[in-house]
């Protein structure tokens, strides 16, 4: 069993960038799917969505807050999927999911309803540290470079 696990680890490590690509496309694509009706819904939809900020005591400009959430989901999902501005988009989406989780919990919807926001937020937060991989727009543009000497003690 140990030999099988070692072989599996050695084999799969050569496909890390492919795994990151699949991860980005699936999660980012689903966020585009969920965000499209929100971004296309217009001011009325944004205002309804933005009213959820009232649980934090923020009752002004609900259309603005709703638009920001819709923008984060649709365009953040798009940028996350293609690996463009990956780390800022990861943080934006993690924060959006933190707000969604908090509003669901503070609205007494419970963990069954809020768990998806928590899981997605955790995934985006972790993605910030992992990076987009080599099959990304950031890599093509040289935005994913790290100075090797800074991390030499870990290599």
C-alpha cells in the first residue's frame, strides 16, 4: 500500500498545474454562473441583494453593495477562471463569501444554508496562497513570478 501511495504522489505531482487549471475553471465558472443573473439583473436586483448588508448596520446605498457583490461573483469568477489578477480576485471572492456567510448566519438561516459560502470562501482564501499555476494569464504576463532567493531556505 505504501508503494502505491508513493507512486501516486510522484505521478500526480507532475500534474499540479493541470489540477490548478481545472480547479480555477470549475470554481470560477460556477461563480460566473451564479453571478450572471445578479450582474444582469440591474439596479433593482442589486438593491435587493445589497439589502443584506443591513445585518451589519449598513443601510445606505444597497444598490452599490449589491452591484459590488454581483461584480465580485461574475467578473471575479471570470478573472479567477482564466488566472488574471488571480491573487487579488481570490481575496475579493473570499471577502465576498465571508460577507455572504456572515449575513446568512446573522439572518438565522443556519449553517445548512451558509455552509456553501463558508466552503467557497475557504477555497478562495487557500487559492490566494497556492497561486494560479503555469496555465494562467498571470503567468503569461509575468505577474506570477516569485524571487527564488527569498524562499531558498524552504527549497
